[in-house]
C-alpha cells in the first residue's frame, strides 16, 4: 500500500536543506546525466547475450525469464529500501554506491559460468539501477542552473532512455564484431564505470546539511496532497515500461525465429530504435504541459501495442517497425509528462523518495509482463502469451488515462526550496497555467 505522508512545517525544518544554485551546478548538471546514462546502460547490456548464455550454461526460456526478472527484483529492493537514502545522506554518496554496484555486477558477469552466477550479477545490476534512478532525477532537478524542473525532467528521462537503448546496441555490436562476445563488452563497461566515478567527483553535492538518518523500510511513500496525481503517473509509467518489456523480450525471438535475422548488432539496433525514438519524442514535446503529454501518449501507446502484436502474428517487418516507432513516441510522452508532474508537486526534501516511488511502478511494468509471458509460454506459444498480456495492458492504459485527465495540471501546493540561508527560494504556483509543466 502507498504510505500517505504529509510534511508539517515543524517536520520540514528537520529535513536536510538543498543547496542554492552556484557556478558549479551547470557543470554538475551535465555530468550527473552522464553518470545516469552509464549506469542505465549497464542494466541492459546482457539482453542480446542471453541467446549465447542459454546453450553454454544449459538453461531454457524459463531460465531467461528468471534471469530477466531478478534484475527487477534488485531494482525494486533498492528503490523501496533505499529510495529515500540520498535525501538524508546526500546525492553523491548514493550515486557513487550505484556505480560501485554496477562495477561489481560487471565483474560477476566476467567470471560467470552458470545460471546462478548470472542471477547474482543481474540482482546487483538491478540494485545499481534502483539506486541511480530516483537519486539522479532529484539531483538533476536541483542542479539545473535556473531550477527549471521541466528541463530537468526532459534530461532525466532522456538520459534514462538513451542508457537503456545503448545497452543492447553496444552489446550486440561487440558480440557480432569482436572476439569473446560474453567477455569483451564487460571489460569495456568496467572501464566506463571507472570514468563515471571520476566524473562524479566534479559534481557538487546538492543536499548541504544531510541529517544522516537511516531507516530501512520496504515501502513507498506518497505525500497526501499529491496521491491522485501520483497514481496517474504511476499507472502511465507502468504501461510504458510494460511495452518496453514486451519489446525487449520478444524482439530477439521475432527477428531470429520469424524473420531469420541472426546479426546481433541488428537485433541490438532494433531495441535501440524504441528507446531512441522515445528520447527524441520527450525532447521535442518538452514544452507540452504534463497533462496533455501523458493523456496524448497513452492512447498512442495503445496503438503501438496493437501494431507490435499484429506484426508478431503476421510476421510483417514493416508493421513491426511502425509499431516500434509509434510505441517509442508514446513512451517518451508518458515518461516525461509523468516525471514532470511529480517533480512539480514534490517538496525538495522529499523529491528523491517520491521519484523512487515513481520508478517502482516503472520497474514493476518491466518485470511483471516478462514473468507472465514466461509462465504462459509453458501452456501456449509466446506470441499468444504476449497477446493476453497486451489485453491486460490495454485496461491499465484506459484507467491511467482517466486518472491523468482528472488530476494532472492542478494548482501546485506551496512548496519551499530551502537554500543555504534557509530562505524560501521558490514561491507557490498561483495559477493553473503556471502550474502546467
């Protein structure tokens, strides 16, 4: 259940304060986005390699489902248990922990010889993603030189999507054209992790007076004054990530089994196309109000799902490409709009926790459909199983659209951004037009 919390003025003064802008924040803004891309890239590197691990380690499609799903378990554990951590200990410490976790996962992949070790690697990799998503999104909102939350949300979403898309593309290219396909790419990523840690050193800390209070609690928290808008954002991002999960799990079998494409680089490029389109979509629609962005993106997402499922049944490459582009456009609209809305409504001292809650819904969408398809595939074909899951997803999209139309774009509550001097830095939004992010 959502734990509805309300921050009183007395409680708010005990929260860690957030730094005001400085000349270093502009540099840190870009470097934080680079760190986010690097960590997210590591999470999707193994996807094109599962078909190589499968015969080598002797596991079947159900084993792939387990390996894929455990990544989501690691992500959710980090989001639920440690999503609030950077609010109390600082953004940089948590971002550093995410980079370390990504590097540890990479080392396990390098030495892995059985499915148990793959599961361990994916669990740690998921934890890295869980630590970085909410923390980096909160840091970007605080590091933007003009405190433009809409621009920060665009960059946060774009960095997430580019990282997720680059993983399969890079791994597929390495697997196709370089020796030791299940090793070389991870050596390269280990070097990238070291570079990311060096970049982090130049990022200013935005939580200037952390209270260093830590309580381990596996729960999600949503302030009472934004719970309905949060519900709409979470349903929308759940649907968007479900499409990404369906795509990632079905693309290799579709291209290899139905169309006879065995080039790993091309398979990785197909996955990249979805995320790259999403990144461009959310950037182009950056000035669109969050309510319009999500309420437009959700029906388009439904059309994209229909095209992808039609391509699976018909074996039509052109329809597959159309569905990929349409789904990517919708993905970007829903992701950016939802993140913008909750970034606008969340108090600065709760921002990382609220954004982590948002990403819980995203990663549930990434994991649940893959597990359902894996289980249903024991009883029917994978294509039929995906059709059933897509039908359920349609109902979620309809519900999300209703909630978003009724709740997004309302006047924001008075939020305080406490600067170094403790003064109110951001006045309350006074009208609905100004509130639209």
